[in-house]
């Protein structure tokens, strides 16, 4: 008896229901569209902008890595790595994706 009541409440049991499947498909489609425009599309845009930023880095740019290291790019080794020089004169080879920001673009709020 409880199962019949649950099925009636869920809209799954009864021959008098018309268009229930189409309504559910439309609702599911709307959820997918909303999910795409609010979740997937902005993430793709953000990823594209980050890739463009990393490709625009060149020798001499001052950068901050995701680990917090500050340095200046002294060598663009290949498509995936940089060599940066830190304040003490040390050189570190890092992955291009480890660059978080360009120091000239970072503004200090007072």
C-alpha cells in the first residue's frame, strides 16, 4: 500500500496522466541548459584566459608562482617550462602552469 501511495505522489502510477514524459524531458533539458550556462561555460572561458595569459609570458617578466615564489623569467626553456631568477640570484626551473600572476598586473590595495 505504501508503494502505491509513493507512486501516485511521484506521478508514476495512473493511466490518466498525459504528457508526463514530455514534461519531464523538457524539465531535464532546462536543467542541463542552466547547468551549462552557469557552470561549464564560465569555467571554459576562465581556462582559455589562463592559457592565453601563460602563453603571453616572456623573458624579463616578473612573476609570482602558485607556491608564492617571486622571480623574473630569465629563460624560456621550452613550451612547458621557465627558468626564473629569485632575489638572491638563485635560478629555479618551474612549469609554465605554476605561474599564478604577473607582478606588473598585481595591484596593492591600501
